[in-house]
């Protein structure tokens, strides 16, 4: 008999966009909200992150590459997944079922496992206007993925995106649809 976990596990999939540089702030908010956070980054996002500091903050290694088949799994199983920021490239590849990075492999498996998934898209207006982006978002929504509004469409520009990315809708969405009774509600 396995012991129940004290906190639910959230995989935080991080893509390479300006808010990535402030992802430690989101990790802190999620931890305060009662989550065990495991950061999974796209390869480019990993090169932007202080992976050692994030591993220390979360108590989990930051994963961005597939493991060798003989290596043990080092992350606990996820109860839910958040993709923030979710870039044009990742959304389009994920919607097409491409698994050419560890992050995309996790996302594709999560769809098959029907895990709760919340996506915080972040694409500049010129990319968000591309028909493939909206088609990808629609396809993911049709699979049960919860989509938040694209932050950049609210008027942010790349220079501002790190300091002004609004994590609140993501936290509110996780709180509103939390199926785990043993997790505390967010403090006011």
C-alpha cells in the first residue's frame, strides 16, 4: 500500500518567452497554493533558466531532455499540468501531436491520460494572428484543455512581458477547478 501524498503534484511546463525569466515567481505562488511543483522546460527555455536555483526551490530536478530508457523516473506522477508561458511553437507542435522534446512528450501523454491541463498562451500579436495558432488552440480546447487568454493580446509588448505577466488567471483557474480535497484553498 502506497502512502498518500501530502500535496498534489503539478508539472509546470515552461516555454521560451519573456515571462520565463520570472518563472520562479509563479513557482513560489503555486507552492503557497499547496502544490508540489516540477518544472519541465523546452530546451530553449532551459537555457534561459537557472535550473539549479529552480531545482533547489522545488526540491525536484528541472527536466528538459528525455531520460535514457534504463534510468529511473525522477519526478513524481502529475495530478495536473500547467503550460506557462505557452508559445506559438509549442502550441502548434502539441496540437499536431509532435513529441520532439521532452516537454511535448509530457504534454502529449497528458492528453491521453486526461490529466487536467491549463494553458497560459503567450505569443506576440503577429504570431497569434497566424491561423495555425488559433486552430491549434481550438484543437486543444476540444481535447478538454483549459485555455486562458493570450497575455500579449491584452496589450503587453516584449519589453514589458517579464515584469507584467499576469499569473492570477492561471492561479484562479487551478483553484476554481481543483478536484483534490486535501489541497488548501488559496489564502485571500
